[in-house]
């Protein structure tokens, strides 16, 4: 009996889009803003939320990078805070995230208006935890490459590994 129910559920899942997390997770208490977006964006959202995103701080921790330098603007440290608040590469997108928000039927408030605090006093863990901010964060991720590795960073890292391997010859 249970097997038949499971098989029906799996069949129903297969009929839904493979490119979104819509599934039935919203009904189970999932974040609707995240679940309704593209899977690649939702994946970056959860990676950034959990601290396991492709950013320099995490890559250094797991031994895939030799420094924490931001590959977007050259700042000394590339952290989640830096990318969402201070990175010069994403200034326009940050203004929309923190201050402006988006007007219209599907609009949302800027994060500072949700918390009634300036961005400098808001830890990103709190922003990611607040469901009212999810749509703003998803919009930010859709319009930026935050949580992805740039080609320049990949090339620089590859050349570092090639140089270090030459010493062992």
C-alpha cells in the first residue's frame, strides 16, 4: 500500500518542472520565494545561506584557494557580508537590495525597510533567515554572479597551482 502511494507521488513529481523547487515544499513550510525561482538561483541562495557557496572564504577553508581576495573587486576579503554589502562590482544591485526594493504587484521592500536598521548593523545570517527578505535576495542573485566563480579567478588559481607544481620537478 505504501509503495503504491510513494510511486504515485514520484509520478506526480515527474510532471512538475525540473527547473524549480516548487514541488510540494511550499505546502510543507518551504520558502515560497525561493521555491518558485529557477533551481540554479535557489541552489546559490541555500549555499550562501549555509556558508557553503563558491566564495573565497569557503574555498580557502576547504583548501581550494590560497587567499580570500575578492575576484570581483580585488578587496582583501571576499565574504558573504562583503559581496552583499560592500563589493564595488555590485553597487547598483546592492542599492536595490538594501534601499530601493522593487515596486509593482510582485514588488518587495528593501531589506533596510524590513528591519528598520541600516545594513551595517544587520548580519547576513539574519537577512537570509527572514522570509520577507527572500524575494529581494533572489532578485539580487538573479542579477549578479555572486556565489559563482569568475573565469579570471579560475585562471589565476590554475596558474598558481601550475607554478607550485614546477618546484617539485
